[in-house]
C-alpha cells in the first residue's frame, strides 16, 4: 500500500513539474546535446527569454 502511495506521489510530482515547465530547460539541453552535439546550447536566461517571446507571438490556448 505504501508503495502505491509513493508511486502516486511521484507521478503527481512529475505531472506538476512538467505542467509548470520546471523541467523545460533541462529537457531542451538534453535534446540539444543529442541533436546538435557540436553546438553550445542557449543559456537558461536566453532559453526562457525565447520561450516567453514565442508565447507572446503565438498565445494559442493560454488563458492570460
């Protein structure tokens, strides 16, 4: 029973951090190293600036 609760807790944590974008930069860096191993990835600041600019240009289904 405790294992089930712990697994559910980890699943909820994963969902919330992914939903909120907490892992977006780490995901980008891992992808960048896989696809473009000879190029330096953007800094975290550059990444978030570009992401915010993209969202401003293409708001999609955003509520705000």
